[in-house]
C-alpha cells in the first residue's frame, strides 16, 4: 500500500532545505478550480460527484505528462489513513471528513497534490521546501495549464475562475508560507507581527489551518484577497513581507542569545532532555519541545542533531503517523507511551548528547 | 474601493468578543460556514492558540445581512432577494447566505448584482486581472446548460416520466458530443 511506503519517507515540505530554511519550513500555492459543466459541490448529486471524480481521473491519467500522479480514492480510505494524509498536508481536514466520492492525486515527491471534490471540484497544490514562491508558481502554473488542456474550467471574463465560495473567486489562489517563529513567541512580539501583517491584508493561521493551535510555533502566512490582483502581485504581497518577518525572528533570536543566554540554554537543553527521556508525552508537548530544540540547532546550541531530522520528528510523532509506523491502532494513552518510546529511540540513536553549552 | 479604503473602514470596527478595537480581521474558510472574525489582539491570541473556531463567530449570514443593509432598505426587499432562485442549479439566495457557498458557476451571473457588495467587501475589487485559460475564454453557455439538463433529468426520472427523460438524455449527449469534438 502506497501510504505505508510514504510513512517512511519525508515529504517535500519537511526536507528542511531551500532558501531561509532555518525559519521558513515551506512555501505553498493552491489554486481552486471548477469544471464548467457541473454544479458546485453543495448542489452535486452523488452521481455528479462520482462523474467529476472519474472524469478528472480519466482525463488526467491518460495524459502522458501527468502519468506520474497517483490517484488515491479518499472515500475508500480508513479514518486513520485520511488523518495520515492530513498530517502530511496532502489533503485538508475538510476533505478528510466529508462524504461522497472524492480523491487526491499526488506525485512521488509529495510536491503536488490535487484534491478532487473538496470545497471546489479541484484544489491544486504545490509545495516547496524553504522560501521559494516563484518556483512554486512556475510549477503550479504549468500543471494548471496541463489540466486545463484536458478539462473546461468555469471561468468568467470579469470575475476570473469561479469558485464555490466568493472569497476565492478571481485567481482562486492562496499563497502560503509556513514559518517557524519561536523567538518571537518567547519574546512576546508575535502579536505585533500579526498586527502588521493584518494591516496589509495577510492572514495568519496555525500549522494545520484555521482553528488549529499555533502548534510548535509554526505559523502560516497567506493572502486573503484573490480578486483584483494578478497571481504575481499576490506572490509579491506575501513574498515581500516574509523577509521582514524572518528579520524580526532573527533579531529576537539575537536578543535571546545576547541578553537571556542562560534562560535560553536552560529552555533548549530541558526541552531536549525531556524529549529524550520522557516515559509518555502528548503530541502538543512534543511539538512545543521540538520547536525549542529546532531553534537550539539553528543557534548552534545542539550539535548532534540536524534540522531535517527534527522536521521528521515533527511529523512522525503526529497521531496518525505514529500509528502507521507502529502498524496498529492506538488510543491516546498508548500513543503517548509509543511517542515517548519513538523519540527515545530516535534521539538516542543520534548520540543523545546534551545541549553543548551545558 | 481599494485595499487602503478597506483598512480605513476596519479601524472603527469593534472586537466581536469584548468590544475593544478590532485589529485582527480573520476570514475562516475551512469550516462548514465562512467565518469573518474581527478581534482585538487579546481575543485573536486566544483564537489562534486555543483553536476556538466557530461557536462565537458569526456565519456568512450575519456578515451579509450587515452588508446588505445600506442597499436593501426593507425587510421585504431582503425577503424578495432571499427567494430568488438560480434557474440552472436551483439554489436560492437564502440558501447561499446560510451556507456561504454558491450552487453553480451561473450563480455569479444570476446573482451578479447581489454578490457585488460582498465581493467589494472581501476583495476590495470586482474585476479579475490575473491568469486566463490558455485556450481562450470558452463559451460556457452550453456547459451551463448541461448542469440544468442533468438536474431536470433527475427530476423527470423521479416523476417516472421516462419519455421526457430520454429526450433530455439525447440533448445531454448532443452537447457532450459537441464538447468533445471541439477538444
């Protein structure tokens, strides 16, 4: 089964490479598209949904250029497997939890994901490690062209690409950058940053979208407006502000190093120690502590662990991943024990040294 | 209205939870309803950190009823608007306001004027300037007709009017045939 293979791999957005990857986890662009000859999802009959799914699947897999996409029937998956895809950011929570015919097409590297029958008929997504919005746009623009050569999109000369929700109409594009901002959180400046982002019409969310906690000090910054600005303008709107956010975070880290050195070392080494030695640990606490460790590595306080390894721990300690890796369903308590065991084994294997300054 | 204008009009907005000045304007698109949240820094922090999503927040109906006020003078006007139904997909404006999602591409034409204030409020604009389909703007009228015919087909089948159903099926096949011939 393809999902079991995936559990042992690391998707594009966790590779921990690309520009500014100490602070920027990933860059992501998604396009919302609908077929012109079907109603939007809420007015679709079961037959409509099934027809959309099969039409998309047939037209796209027949096309040689799109052959490397694997279609997964999401309706057919177990709850755990759907959750697994959510954790990897390949499908949305809404897509996982809805009903009726629906699918996702992904490529081997998990850079592309094409949700069929989400809120819109098609949600195309491209992910890049680090800060690379232009690269993501080139890729998704090309993919969109290839899909469009096979299917007729609902498009209006004045309003652009037509979407189920009027908040997405026009470009149908959401540009998001996932940033890791632990120092701004510790120095309590994060709200100030949010406020300035809001003033320029940008939205800030937690790791797994709206309503999720800002887990592990990860924040997604994305555009709010989709109509009246070109795709390049929207990319610039987000892309121009990220270096400023990065700069704030770097300054906050410098401040912690220079002014609060002892506190910082204490926090980082305690976090590392807890992750190595806990007997049971929740997903939230793991995220919180891994965030401290990740910053510690970037600041040179931990020498025996690399960023890609920590990124991998972030995902593999998520509930569904833990269960996939263990090949069994576990309840919350069992997961907390299993998670501690897993962290113990991974961090001990890597030497298990303490924070270098202690 | 430009983005700056939006910024100005936001300045007087009160936080939906505590009545302090709202400086966070969050549009939540992931739930069943579209949520527009206007929060002060304290409540925004709470929202982002605790995952408080839908309970206290207004749904699109609240956002829209506020917006419609300057345009729709009377309750009668609003009732009339709510009763409007798209001839293609059959969705009423009331259903759209409740669910926050439209029923088919033709709704943007049929409810065009009614949606205008919402688009201006959300985007500060009402004119697309980005990418267009590579093969030019296809005439989607026949595709829209397919949506209507398939819906009609379902209705006549339910009424067991099989003669009518077979006529509609032929019409659908004809349009579908034209579509694939041109590709």
